[in-house]
C-alpha cells in the first residue's frame, strides 16, 4: 500500500530532486561574490560544511515533502481507491522509524558540528609557511579603522593585505557592537567594546573583496563597508610606503576626532599610529566613543544633508 | 511638570508618520464616535470590556492580534519597498525612520501579533477542550489581556509622540544605552514590553493552573487533546522564561534611568550578559509561539483526515522534549561572538537535537493523514502549507546551528528568511488554521471558504516569492537592517522580494475580504449544529457560540477523543445520551478590574517614558487601588438558574438530534 504510493510518486520525487538541483546550481552560479564563491581557505572550508550539511538534510527533507504531498493527495476524500483506516493511530514499527531517522541524521550532523567547530575556530591560526600579517580592527561610529601594528600605519574603510599570506585580526569596538565580515573570505566575528576577539583569514588570489559590518549599529550602519584589496607582496609594501608618506598621524587627539559619529566616510590612511592605541581602546584606557548628543542625530551626521 | 514632553516631540516635519497616525487616529475616533452615538457602549462595556469569560477574552486577544498584524505588515511593506528603492539611492525613508520601522516590525509581530493570536486561541479553546467552565483565574485573565493591550497601545503612541526604538526588536546594549540612544524610543520599547510581559506571565500561570487542576471528570493527562498539551508546554515555558525577560529589561531600565552599569561600556558593564539573558528568554519564546501552533495542526490534521492523531503518546513526548531542550540552546544566537569551539559545538549540537522532536511531529502528522479521508478545507490547506514550508525552515535552521555555516550566514538576509520561514510558515499558518477552524465555534458561522482558499494560496505564494530571494541574497552576503545598499549583485533579488510583498499584500486583502464577506453572508454560513467539521474534541460538544457556562453538565471523559466517542455511541444507538439533571450554575461576575488597571498602567507607562514623575505615582497608586477594591468585593459570582441551563442545553440537544439523523459520515 505504502509502497504503491511511493512508486506512484517516483516521478514526483525525481521532479522534486531536479527542481532542488536546478535551484542549487542556479544559486551557485548566481552567487558570484557571495559566501558560495570563496576566495580563501577559511571561506572554502566553511562553504564545504555548509553544502555538506544541506545535502545531508535534503536527503530526508525532499522525501518528507514529497511523501506529505503524496499522502495528502492519495488519501483525498474523493479518491475511491484509497483505503480508509478510521481507527489506525499506532504502529510500533513506524514509531521506531519515525524516531530513528531524525536521531541518526542529527547524530551524523553532530559529528560535522563538533569537528567543524574545532577545525574552523576563528581563534585557530591557519596552516601556512608564512608568518601571519597582524591587523588590528576597531569599529567606530560608523567606519572601520584598520591598524597595521608591525608597519605602524593605519587605514579607514579600506584594508590592504598580501594575497596568499594569512592575516591575524584582533578586533574591538570603540562604541557599539558591530560584526566584521568579508563574505568571500569567510568567518564573521563581532567587535565589542572592552573585549578583543580574534579572527584568522587568508585571501588566495589577488582581488578586491567586499566587506562590511554585519551587526546593526545605528544610523550610519549601511555605510559601514570597506573593500579588502588582496595584493601581491610588493604591492603591499608599496601601499605601506605610500601610507607612511602622507596623511595625518593617528595619535590620541586625532583619534578623538575620528571617534565622533560620521557617516559614509571615504577611505583614507594614517602615516603613523600611536603605539598601543588598539590596546588602550580595547581595555577602555581611552574612553568609549561618544554617541549623539540629542534624541535625533545631529544634522552633521544626517545623510539627508550629505554629512 | 511634563518631564521631557513638549510640542517638539511630535514629528510635524515628517509627513509620513504624521499622515499614517492621523489616519489611524481618525479611524479610532470614528469607531469610538459610532460606538457612543449608536448607543453600543453599554453593550460593549457589559459584554466585552468587563467580561471575564475566557471565550470573549480569547476573541478580544485575536482581534488585537489581527490589528497588530496589520500594523506590523505595513511596517514590512515599508521595509521591502524602501530597500527596493534604495539601491545606490537614499530611498524614501531616512535612516532614523527606517530603523524605527524594522524595530517596531519585530516588536509588534512577536509581542503584539503572534503572542496575542496564540494566547487568544488558547483562551478560546483550552477550557472547552478540557470540558470546564472557565480558566482558573477569570479576572486575572482579563487583567492579562488588558495589560497586553496597554503594551500595544504604547508602541502605537510612539508613532505620534516621540519615537520608537531604533535598535532592532532586541535592544542590544551598548546601542540601547543612553549614551547611544538618548531618545525615548528605547524607553517606549522597555515599558511596552515590560507591561505586556506581566500580562503574558499571568496568562502562563493561569493556564498552567487551569490545565493541571481543572479538567473534566475522567480527563486524565493522557486523555487531553494535543492542543491542551502544547498549550501546557507553552505556558510552562512562559512561566519559566518571562521572568528572565522582565529581569533583563529591568536591568537595562536601571542603566537608562538611574545610571547603573549592568550592560554599559563603562564601569565594568557587560553587554554580553544582556545578550545571554535576552536569548535565554528569546529562544524559549520561539517555542512558546510555535508549540501551540503545533497543537492546532494536530487538531486540524486529525479532524480533516477523519482519523485519530497518529502516535499520540509520541507527540506528547516530543512536545515535552522540545519544551525542555528549548532552554539549552540560546547561545546559537551568537556563535559569532567568539565563544570558542567547545561552547559553540555543544550549543550547535543541542540546537540540532531539537529537530528530532519536530521531525517526529512531522512524521506523525504524515501518518495521521495515511489511511484518512482528507477534506481540503481552508484549515487543512494551511496545515499542509505549513508541513511543506516548515520542513524547509527547519532545514535552514539546523544549517544555522552548524557554527562554521553560521559564521557565513549570521545576521544576513538568509537568517531573516529562515526565521520568517518558521514563524510565518509555523506560527502564522497555525494561527490562521486555528482562526478558520474555530471561528464558527466563537461566532456561530463559518468563514467563507472561497476567499479563505484564495487568501491561503496568495499568502503561500507571496511567502515563497518574498523569502526565497532573501535566502539567495543572504548567500550573497547581504546583511539585514540596511537602509540602503550599494552592491549591484543584490539588487535583482531585493526587487524580486518586493514583488513577493505585493502578492502577500493581495493575500492580506483576501483575508480581510473573507471576514467582511463572511459577516455579510452569516445567515448562509450559519453553523447550527455546533460541530461544523465533524470534530473529535470536547469544544465541538457545545453549541456555537457556546453559552457562558460552556457545558450544562460537565462531560464524563472516557477516552482520548471524548467528543468523538460520545458521537460514535450516539450514532450506533441512534439516540443521544439521556438528559442530565440540570442544576443551577455559578459563574464569575464580570469585572472592570482588568480595564481600569490597564488604564492606570498606560498612564504609568507613558509617564515613565517621559519622566513625568507625579503621573507615575498617580498611575501606580491607581493600579494598586484597583486591585485593592477588587480584592474587597463581596459577591464574586452569580447564579444561572437550572431552568435557563435546561433551556439552552435542550436547544443544543435538538440541534444534535437533527444532525444525528442527517449524518452520513466519511465513506467507509
């Protein structure tokens, strides 16, 4: 009986699988620039886990959907060929299967979760011959400050890193919570005042990758975005040299200026950075950045007036 | 004198909220004027506002929910249209307004749309299914409702006077602290949610007591309907989880009002503690909403398959399993805050384990349909739509429980699509199934089937056209809550979601038309028997609408499907059971306590938001005095004479006898 229903619905199952495949392929093809088009080892590993998990679950989700619709249709009131079992409400065997299927799937998935969480712990350094580049990230209202402690330069809303070399990010926030996210490189991590989070990423190829804050942080939130330029090693040195030769120095005074709220800030660089500035911000050695002074935002930060 | 209140707080310079609120205010004034001029007020006061009848309170909850769903939906329309217009452009909503819109959308939909809808259906149905006359604390029930209405009112006042929170529906500090949100928006949020939260907590206590202590004779725990079980589980979750919400919001309130440092950046405040606490409430809250919906589906699928629920005990076990595990998963809302691999993995596994409980439920519903004679009435369509949609939402949910995948998808529109998938596809579809299923019970006539089916199909299609693009654009890295965006790859998907919104809007219109058409054609849609769907649980033993005392004589329950067995015996013997001995029935008297108390709570909440301290004292004293007066009243009950009980029950019996004669039943 059950078998007959299933056989009858074989065509439907095949159609369902085909539809799901087309959708998935469409998404993969359409996802240029997204998390399904990774450009580094972390993003690639995370994508693999994502796709594996989906595949495992689809293996039971699709038959479940098909069987639901199949049962509903076959046992419709007007179908004279369907058997009516008005008292049938228990079957030990079916109960066993009904509990076992989800438990087995979740057991399998739990393995993926445990191993994946440890392999892809954001705090874990990447396997590489090269020493990671240190970058300190501070989220401000509403722009990103990137400090290169070894090079002693800093940039706003642009991030230049050498391709093929791991980058170790230490992150904090000067004011409210944000989340640092470069979709094509993988892994997102929050920035919070008074705390430091860690993240390891690497870009495999040269390229420009979109990055932004993934946690709502106030009126200037949409503009909290940046471009990550993955460049060749010599181009990175050139960037550092050019940053050193121009722009302001980032000391306590210019940091206070920077920490005030502003929206849609264009990329820029600082020629030098006061030592330990990141540490001071993260441990509240410098006071947290101020917020607005009134209920509504000041005119200077309203996009309506182009601020 | 008036605290922070002045003429400046009314946004005369912003036409959109002014026009919207003017329309709403005119509509309210129009309704009020009509009520008073046409002389309906005494009726409304006597029969509804002061009513402590669980059925009336249930209807008022549902009405509040429908109105707030409309308000929340209009916020959704604004968000989708703003984003559709805001590709490399400012759109029509400036950030401070857009941010209020999405914050209000979430707050209203969860606290004042979904919660009252679910609680309203619980109120209407649970005492009937238990075979009792009312809930354990009828006046408290009325207080609960009116406090919920107070919260909804405060949120809507913020549209005109001042502003609403611009922090999202969960006001994460430090953004919600005075340093970064100095306005009254967060205060509106805090007091609206806090006051309605008290109402919800009282409801939880009321229903736990009712279900544990007040069942009809013979109704053992394992004879209760599935909806009673899930309502019990949800009420237990309310009792356990809402105090956490109250405490968390109280701490944020202390930060904002008295300069405490629970969650601030300075002086040792710990914002992560807020995130932990709010989700320790927030995740059980998801199950507070969805468990009763699961119960509704169990009732509907079994009734319309003309079969008992498959694996009843298994379903009970799965419900309690979900109830307990839902308290152990809260950290999955912030895997990306750097908790470390062991913690993330443990919570990820705990989260995916919940899917075992829901998986079992899905399969049991499937096998309930197996061997059935399925009638595709509107409630059954909502249930089938749910089963398909919820399985997809569950899958994306388990995907987000895998920490490395969550690192890519957290806070993206993929996440937004996921929780709308489970909340619309689970809670809302369930609420609409219950609404169409029990509407005849509440009002004595059915809803129009044609419009109901149209509403279902439009909502279902609209849902998929809106949220499949949001899944896709989330995979492209688009973050939630963006007032405008610059990435061209996202634009077509955002436009597609906008089209979905148009279809959903048509679905909403169809729902409204359905209600209007049904009221106009109520004579033709009349449910004379009290059992329009050939139901199986005790609510269908009462006439539609049921008399205030529900049952002339409390039913004696002898099995899992009490009304079905009564009906079957009547069908076999071709006669009804013997008439019971009618006795006078004592029922609780109506009480204005809830309404007056909520009036003072509104005054107090508003005064707290605007720092008008004398008015705070007035509101608090007024609410207290109301309770004192209530506590001192001498005659809490009135008596319905036996003759009146007999008259009502004999009418019901004669309708049943007629139905017995004409009954054909499902084809064998």
